């Protein structure tokens, strides 16, 4: 296949796919690096201002050259886009905003040609209000059979004018909306549950239609070659019977918060669903895989979803939430590895995604003027990512983190589309700041995102210096670090094996060895002082703020590696 250069980019170097986890490795998911593509902001082939599937196809060579093993695409199915596609109206059709079903099938084929696996997204907790099931229910009296696929419950009070209980929406406000009479538009005293936006009615997973239909959706895309699914809100499908009050406070759940134990989440019945889905995935050759979005209170609770007859992996949000603190980081890594190991599952590591502040900004301290110190944030993010890629298990990269993109905090209110912003009347900014379209070239106003100059969210001026084009030319860029780390990770078999051994290191630093034929040591300096480390060879540094000089002593390890504050390195002893 001749590789064409993506618009605005030089033709990529001949892609060497030999080093990647081979396509025939059925347990590729145990150590893969999976790149999250947020289709609406990745690349816009059609020029309508929103990214699309052909934009992803155009840039598959970029992803292959980056060195990732697989892609995860956020939803692109038919949807009114009230929650950026997480309000699905029809799984069997690609929304025209993103292209066609044929484009999706071609994307899978072209990715496989580059030995990239493809994971789609499934959203089983709820549908869109425009899904055929909900539209059918709206035409019938509340409480009738058509409503049984959802949570349709009589309200409290004589006239049912109060919600059935105190369950909240993750996006703010009540988790219930009252059903109106289809003819008179009068309140009926019946309510439907929506743990997210009011346009995302929760499905009733006790209903056989709901279970059967979702397995049909899995088969439809498995049969078209997709290698697996990321499961949205995997912890939410089954609700506690009788809708007991939860005592939940009225606040928007943020990523920094500890996830409370509530009756609407993480119920035991959910595991039957995934045991059935696992049987279906295992019936394919090669077997298909699942990664669950499981926002639960502890790693132990998450491990229940990773038993050998359930999901293969789940996002390790406990690692994502770790503070810039050596002891907390060490504890979280050990805790994560131990709980995943308790069910023979691999650990996953993730620092950013489409729901949380980008980690350049999350790790940026405030400067004396009270603003974000993005320079330190970038240094810390590069170091944290280098350490993440040295950990045993699989890692998820969110599009643009390889460019060191920060959270965009000053988007104009009128451009924001996250329902969290609207439902909280702007009290919570929501998630648009981590969803700004990517910069491919240094040319404003859309920096190579498309050629028409419009994008669904405005891109900041700094996108030019952070663009792919700019960073490909800079050996010390963030992008260059990711490319080198992924190439080394693929070539050094030790990263696919075993666990890690902590090494003693000064306070506010961490160091661990990945044992193997030629063991590698990963070191990170979270302190405010330089750290020196003796080594034979400096394999990779998080930035040029890590230097190496021959030792003047006749030390067995001939190299003195000096790590400035907020840097990391891979070395060989
Ligand atoms: O997110 C589920 C979810 O719980 C997150 O919203 C998380 O709790 C919160 O954002 C942390 O700050 C999934 C999708 O990732 C998200 O984009 C969707 O909006 C949501 O489900 C509804 O489908």
C-alpha cells in the first residue's frame, strides 16, 4: 500500500510495523499502547469544522509512525450530539457528521494493514432520546411495556410531582425528568431516569431486549473486523432494585473526587452482562477484547470487573488521579499492580482522556501571579508519561498528549458544547477544554485540522508551536520523546514481561527496574533539586534537562546522569 502524506504533512518515513506487537498475538491487549482518537477533534477531511473518519484514515500513517499498537475511537454513530455522540440513536449507522459505515469499515481495513488494531466505543448505560426505543415509548402511556426498556417510575407525592428519589445527574441537577403527556404536554407524574443528560435516558438492563440488542451491536462490528470495544459507564448498567435514596450531594462529579459508593452504580448484577459479552468476544478468532470505563471507589472494586471471565482491562483512573507526589505515586502503582494481579489481569495506565483536564495543566503548579505554570506542567507531564510507558501493562494515550497540549481554559461560552456547562449554568466549565481540535501544522486558524479554516472549537495561538509539523522538526520535542519511548518500548522485550522492582532513591524521587535480559531502570525526579544517578547508558530522557557526563571516578557505572527537577529518564545499568 503506498502511503500518501496527510494533507499539510510531509510524507511520513516508511512505516516499519515489524517492531509492533504482532497482529497474531492474541493477548496483545496485555501490553499494548492504545491511542484514544476523539474523532470530532482529530482531523477534518470534509472541511465542515468537525473531525471525521476519513480524517483519521488520512492520518493512520502518523499514528503508525508514532508507534502505538491500537486505536480507540470515541463514538461516531448516529446521534443528535447532545453529549458529543455519547447519546446514541442508532449503532448500525455512522452519523453523517463523521462519514459513512463504509468509511468505518475502510478505517478498520487500513488500520489493520498498518498492524494497528481498532477499538470502538459502546454506550450501554443509556440511549439518545432519539433512539427508536425511546421515541416508541414516548408515544405510549408511562408505565406501559414500551417504557420497560427504560427506568420509568411514578414520582413522589399524591400527583407524582416530585422525582422518585434523590439520584443526581453526573452532569449536575436531578437524575430524573418528568414525562409529559404526548397529546397535552401536561406532566404525567411519571419520571424517567438519566444519570447523565436529560437527552440520555438510562436503559433497564433487567429487560431482555436491552441485553439482546447490545450483543447484536457487538456482533455487527466484530463481524466487520473491529478488535474490541471500550465500554462506556461500564459500572452503571444495573441499578439497585426499588430505587433507594442515595443521600448523594448535588455536585458535578469531577475526576479529582473520590467516587462515592451509591445504589445507582457498581451493582452486582452488572457482572452477568460482562460474562455473557466475554463469551461472545471469545467466540471470535482472534478473540475480541473489552476495556471498561469503570469509575468505582477502589482498585479492589474495579478488579471485580477484570476476572478472567469478564472484561480484559479497565482504565486505571486511580493512577490518573495521583498527585505529583513520589510516595503517593509509588503507593498507587503498587496498589494497582497488586489488585490487577489478584485477578490475573494486566494493569492499565492512563493520564488523560476526553473527560478530564489534560495532564500538562493538571500537573502545572500555580505561579506567584496565581496563573498556571505551564512550563513546569509540560516538564512534569513529559516525565509522568515517560514513567507511565515504563510500567508493566498497557497504556492509553489521549490524542494530543504526545504534543504536550494543555487544557484550553478560555474558550468562549458560546462555543462550549459540553452539557455539563449548560446544566450548571456555567458554574462548571465542563470538558470542552481537553477536546480542542488538534494542531497538525503551524498555519492558523485551524493549524491543519482542515483546509477550510473553521473548527467546532476555536484553537489557541499556541497550537502553532505545538503542532505536529513543528515538533517533528525538533529532536527535543514532546512528540519526539513519545516516538522514541514507543519505539524503545516495542523493541525492548522487557517491557512486555514481568513486573517491576523498586529501587531506593532520595526523597521526592522514584526509581524502579524492569527486570529482564537487559534490565531498564526508570527514574523520576519530583523534587526541586537535581538528582544524580549512576548508569552505563542513558536510553531516553523526558527532556534536554536531563544530562549525562562520563564519571571522573573509576566507578563501575561510567556515566553520571543528572536529572533536573520535574524530569525522568530510562537508563541501563
Ligand atoms: O463518562 C462517564 C463518567 O462517569 C464520566 O463522566 C466521569 O464520571 C466524569 O466525567 C469525571 O469527570 C462517560 C464518557 O467518557 C463521557 O464522555 C460521557 O459524557 C458519559 O460517559 C456519558 O455517556
